[in-house]
C-alpha cells in the first residue's frame, strides 16, 4: 500500500494516502456501509496534490476519476448493503444556474452495480446561506432590483445506493429506535412513557416518532454545528476549506443501514467525522485521507472520542446504543 502514515487498531483503521491505492488492498465484500462526501468539483480545492479529485481539469475528468472509486467501493461492499454520498448542486459561474452534481453521481452509481435507493434533503437556513456564500441571488435587495436573478438557498443531499445482490445479514432493531439524532426533541409525554424501554416495539410510540422523522425525505433539524474539531487542520499554504459532515447525519445513516459491530468505510475521511461517528455508535471505522494535516487531526479526534468513551464508562462496541 502506498501509505504515508497509518494506525490500525481493533475498532478502527485509518490511512494517510490515496484511497485508490488503499481500497484495492481491502478484502472483497468486507464493508457493511460507506458514508462520505466527495470533493465538490469546481467548487473547492482541498490540496495541491494532483491525486486530489478536486484538482481535476474538468467536470468530465472528475467523473472519469471518480468512477474508479465507485468500482472499488462496489468491490468491498457486501451485497445488498449501502453506500451513502453527501453532496450538493454546484453553482456555475455567472448567471448560468447550477450543475446537477447529484444527478450525475446517481447515474454513475447505476452504471457501476448499485441501485439508486433515494435521496434525503438536508435543509439549510436561507439567511445563513446568504451570509456564508454571499450569493447575490439570496440577498433581499435582489428581490427589489430584479427577482428573476434570485435563486434557491442550496440544500445538501444525501444520496443512498444499495449494492445489487441479496443482503444475508438483516439490519435489526429488536427494541425499535430509542435515541434521536437531531435538534428537535421528541414529545415529552412520549419520552416519559416509552423512553425507558418498551416490551413491544410495534407499539412503542417513541420509536414510531423517531422513525417518522428519519423516514422523511427532508431532514429539517440536522445540527449544523454538531461536527468534529477541524480548525487545527487548516493548512496555511493551501485551500482553507474544511467542511466536516454533521454527526447527526452519520448517526442516522449508520443506525438505519448497519448493525452494531459492523464496518463503516469513508474514502474521504477529512478530519475523521465518519470514523468517529462509527465509533460513537458501536460500529468499526475505516478511514482514508490524502491530506496529511486532515489525517493528523482525524487521529486526534479519534483519540478524543475514545477518551470520552472511557470517561463515560461504556464500550463503544458493546454498550452505548
């Protein structure tokens, strides 16, 4: 393996290297779920490496490169299991609208052995998006001046793909759903009656309430600030953009599509969100990150997650959720 640094433990394995060097060395059909956010071509540059997908010369070259990754994810994923891709529409320069980045990702997965299973919309607050992006189409003054140039506040999308074949290990929830990941709180009367366990999950209204929120095509209450530490990973010599995936998203995806103790993979680990999210929810994590400053921050975040686990007195694999 062409790896610069690595750390392999019982519950996680992380690698500083190119995912297309590391993935071919993983055992076939050894991963239960993958969750990741690919570099958004034409939007951000994460490093100066020619191996970095964000440095492809064109949109078309990006997808040529990306197809090699999808092929490897298909190879390591168990039949009937999921790969989850976090993405967004990509604004085009000038007044030319947006690129359907999610649609192109869907078509490439369908070409490479996956069923497109559906998408979730992660709601973003329009004013916050206007301030962060400074998009003139989101400014109120544009309504006054010429509303034909206003635009939609960009949402994030969570695309779900199921590998073709039969899933031979059912993902079970014998007690229903007991914990909710999100900003909203379940109704107090339901928590009071059903929060301490309920013999029959079919009549557990807390589990029903949680499932109704998770089954929604729009996730309205993902906590945007519930992310890992990332500022120390910023590299002064390169692009300052660091965008950790929210831990609520990782928890929901891993809970719905994997069992405790199973393996979650992320080929673009960044500062370790998916690996830490896996550990926090009783899963094992494999993470691969090209950029060294991100990798080293990810290792620190994993240590911090494990230390928090130790302080709280429960096993990440055997007891929290």
